[in-house]
C-alpha cells in the first residue's frame, strides 16, 4: 500500500499544476469572450467542414402552411432578444412578433421541430464582422404556398419568401444569385418586398447551413440545463458554451474553402476559442480523476492514523470476575 500511496503522490503533484493551468486558460477565455465578443465563440466553434446530412423531402408529409403561419405573426420589432429557452423565444417571436432574424428563425425552428418537420437553418455570414453578430438567417423547409408544395427559403425577418423573377427560390438559387436580383414575396401584410440583405451584402456573405436534428438536440440540451441567473446574456453564453464543449451545439456546415476564408481574418480569436474549448474538455476528464485521487489519499492517511492510534493505545482486556 505504501507503494500505491507514493505513486498517487507522484501523480498528484504534476496533475494539480496541470489542472490549475487549464483552469486559468478556461477562465481567461471566458473573461475574454464575455468582455469582447460573446457571439464570436459560438460562431467560430460551430463552423464545420463536414457535409450536411441530406434530407429526403419526399418522405416529409407534413409541410409548413407558409401563408397562414407567417401571415399570422404580429410583426412588432426587430430588436435582438436575449431569451434562452426555445419556448420563450417561440412565444416572443411567433406569437408576439418581436426579435431579430436569428430570434425569429429560432422561433420558427421550435414551431417546426415540435411538429416533427425537417428543416435547415441557413446563415449568411459576412467575413468582416460575423464574429460580432452581423449576418442574416433564413429557414429552409418544405412549405405550402399558393396551393403548391415546394422546398425553399423563408425569410422570417422580412415576413416572406425570397424570390427571383417572381418565383420563390431554394438554396441553390441563392448560392448562384447576383446581388439586387432577389426580392421578397410578402406573406404578412405588415411587410414589404424590400430587404437590405440581397444587395451588396450578398456579395460578401458566406452561406452556412445547420441541420434540424442538431437544432433539436440543442433545444433539448438548453431545456435540460437552463438555470435562471438574472442576466440573460450570461445565461445564453453559458448555455451555448456548455453545448459547444459537450458537442450539443448545432454545427454550421461550410465548404473547406469558405471555412478558411471565414477563419483566416479571425485566426487569433479562433485559436483562443479552440484553446478554451479543449482546456474545458480536458478539465472535465482530469478534474474528477484528481479529486478521486485526493479523496483516496486522505482516506488512506486517516486510516493509517487510526491504526497507529489503535496500536499505541490498545483497548483494555475485559476484566474477569
């Protein structure tokens, strides 16, 4: 047993320094992103060059009734909401009309996911400042419009369907479209046919796509771990960061070339995010090991001390009558 205890001591000494160093990296990363660009961490760490899973749209029988669902939204504001729970975002966006494009798309995502409808979240990211939250978000799904079923894009911020030459478009047409050639087919009387995101913005934006299955898992994760703290921005950052570390955050699928173009101008921030992520993952493995070894060492020392006292002061023998 002495050999075991000495081995544990030799392991614990460097392990404690490693854990301390990892803690400093994680705390430094958290402070950096919270004090600079909280969105940068989730954007950079969600980029993926893996191919997005294909959806067999023919097998999807339930479709979005685009005109009635989007038309019923009481569009009120495009200000950013810091709400975390998907059900709260759904209520604020779909039922009350608040939120920016990302908020409104998350609300529609919850609506579709609750009805077992497949969809994709399409993000248009400008390389210059997407880490600061700039960009535009669309939903791609199977919908009913003017009596016809089709797969295409829904612009929740504009309350309509992106179209070209009078016909709603899908993702391939968006990738090939030139600026100022796309208009909006309005589905809501509060919205017009104009948008700032299909002009010069489209020239500098990279298209990223997230799958509905990833989004569904993320929703369940948020519902399971959400803890109100009185600070919605902090709550959202911690939920998203924990989801990224544990592989529950939706991946944004891009081509390898686009990945390089998005990351290259932000390489320093990307490396900080990578270091923070892997330091946290390593801590989740090493910290329980260190605690277990420390508890075992304390137990062995107390047990040895108890035996020593027992040997030094043996119990008195029972007196015979």
